[in-house]
């Protein structure tokens, strides 16, 4: 399962980087999203746009729903941004989405920045392994962050 998640990360990163290089900044999130969906579906991945996810409180009661920009292979949320840079509000939103939807992996991709940037956030019930950097800590969930720039970094 873990290897599959890393494989999905690689596919998303490489496709997004390719789109960023071809289209450049200046388009709406929808344009970048459509391009990414096309590139990810070509090799046969299951990609859903604006996929509803149930939001639950700490006791498991359904309190609403949110919509993932892209939901890949039923396990990974990709958030699309067309902003000059990631800001604290973007990070707060995606961490809130991860916790509320009880989804473990989320990657925001910012297509509008001059330099390509994609981040990977993982929320789990146990702390990450030693050496993993923390972006934020939830109780009882832990979130780790890995910033990825360009096609060759994990």
C-alpha cells in the first residue's frame, strides 16, 4: 500500500510538472485541473473531479461534506491552486480537510507560481518515523510535510 502511494505521488508530481512547464502560469485552476485529469487518466488511473468527501466530527457524526479537487485511486486528494505562492490559509485548509474527511494523503499543487511547487501532507494516527519533518501536529493525528519541486525529488 505504501509503495502504491509513493507511485501515485510520483505520477501526480511528474504530470503536474509537465503541465506547469507547458502551460506556464496565468490560467484558472479548472484549466490546470482538466489537464492533470487528462494526463492521469491516460495511464488508467481512477481520477474523480470535485469528489464529495464526508466530514465527521471526532465522534464520527456526519457534519457535512467537502469536495476534493481531484480524488485519485480512492485514496489521495490533490488540491489545485493557481496562486502566486502557497500561504498559511492554504495549508490550514488542506490540513483541516485531511482531518475532517479522515483521508490520510493530500497534495496541493500550485500551478501559478513561477517555480513549480507541490507539497505532500500525510495525516495518520501514529507519529511519522524519526527524521520526518513536522508541519503541524494534531491530537491524536500527526501531519508531516514533504515539499517537492521538480520531477526528480520525492
